[in-house]
C-alpha cells in the first residue's frame, strides 16, 4: 500500500505544477485593454519610418526626388517627428517636411 501512495503523490504534484505554469503563461498571453492608449507619441524625437513598397502609387510621384544621405535604407524616411494623426506622419529633416500618408507606414522607430 505504501508503494502506491508515493507515485500517486508525485503524479498529483506534477499535475499541480503543470496547472500552475499553464495558468501563469495564459495570463501573460492575454492582451491588456488600453495598452495602445498608454503609448506616448514620440513628437520631437528622431524617427525612422519604413514605408510599404506595395502601397506605392506611381501616379503620385514628386517632381523633385527626396534627398538621400546614402545611409538610409530603401523605402525609409527619417527626421524629427512633428505630427502624427490618422492621415499623416510628418517628419522634419532640416528645412524639409516630409508628409507621409499614414496607410503607407509599416514601421516607426524613434530614439530617446
């Protein structure tokens, strides 16, 4: 009888530990409501914006191409973020303001 109790207790302990670890993991996987509202817009910070090449419309080309420093990757724009709303992302690069339609933005990276 004593030989059956020890494996039974070990089995119950393993089941309890698995249940505890699964509960902790599932609580971390659930998104917390309101997280997006807590993110501060990085106005005034230097940003690099990656543009979606699939959203590029050849009919809306500019007369003068954007100046390139040679250190920026293709389909990116960089500058100080001065405006961010539902329609536009505006980056100031020296004397130039780059107005980027929001639907063309894939990624924004800012430095603090």
